[in-house]
């Protein structure tokens, strides 16, 4: 669990024109809400948000959100992005109780290189990018790291194979594949499907940028 301070300002003006002005000035409009409190309209500086979410926990960082002298433990619940530029246009903060469970998506990272698979002409296919779990903010893992070094052709790593830290419960079907090995024929088909045109390549690049850049 990672925690860092982020200063927010109360937002008195609403509507699209006011939001556009804020974004032009380097601010992101947002709202803070949670159990037992009325929603509060806020703004945060784009640069400060980027710094706050630049640690290993990324968008799952537990923030100490400072609003008018009050401190709220909060996490990013949702970030809306410009459909083309992918810059964050609006952000929702959820106030959390550090002792109550919440549902979060934790990134899945593959570690190492499956040399036996590559030697056989296969491909390692990461079936999912995130694992949904329930845990308290204090127990929230930064990521799940899966070592694929010893994987062999036809191997499959399933959700149930992941070791959950204490206090963390995985959501979903335990038999769900999270890493699979594509054999030679399947690998060739996957590569052929990925080549057809530049549009598909650009779409993949946009998706990768969205998954890795959570701070704009």
C-alpha cells in the first residue's frame, strides 16, 4: 500500500465552459464522494496528480486528499479521458475507510522470458492486464508479478495459481486463464491477425498508452 498527499481546491463554478477553462489552465475538475459525506466538487493540478500517481501503486495509490484544511483518505475511482488526446478530463475520488474492504483492479506484470516456449515457436499470451480483488486500502498490493521463465509449451497459469497476499481475495472464476501459451499454429494466426493494417497497430498503441499512463 502506498499513500501520498495531494492538494485539491474547492470548485465553485460548474458546467462545460468552466471545465474547459480549468483544463486550459492545467487543472482537472473532479468530485470527491464517499459513505457518510455529500459529494464535493474539486479541482487538482494536472502536474501534482501526475506526481501523486507516479509511484509503484499507480492509480491505486491511497491518497491523503487535502481539501480546505481537511484530509480525506481517498483512491481514484474513475478517470475520464479525452477520446483522442487521452488526457484526463475529469476524475472521481472515493473517500475510503482504511479498515473496510474495497474492490480494486491490480495490474498483472509478467517477469522473465519463457525460453522453452520461444524455442518451440510459441508465444506467451497474457490473457488479462488486471486482477480484480477485494481488500482494505492498507492491504492493497501494487501489482501481481508472474514469473514465466519456467513455462513450457501448452502450460496455462490460472487465477487460482496466483498467491494472494494476506487480506486480499481475488474475484472471478478460479479457473480463468491469466497466462496461456500459444502453440506454433495459434501463434502464427495471432501474428497474422495483428498485421492487417496500420489502424490496428495504432489502436494497440493507444490501448497500451492508456493502460500505462494514468497521470495525465
